């Protein structure tokens, strides 16, 4: 397992899974995940 504490992790759409985000949080890091158009409800919330 990688030591990612205090890091910012960026992932493309292939890596945008709840379990991956959970692991990043548990290892005390932050993340930036890509949002694809097929998540229209979430995209609308973020744009608002």
C-alpha cells in the first residue's frame, strides 16, 4: 500500500469508485475525482 498521507490524489473517471475514495480518506489524504456527464444529477448539484 502507498503512503499517501497529506497528499492530493487525482483520478480520472476509471478510478471514481466509492471504495477508492473511502481508502483515500482513511489514509488521511484528499482527492480530486473526474465527473462524467452520465452523473447528471450530481453534475447539476455541483454546478448550482
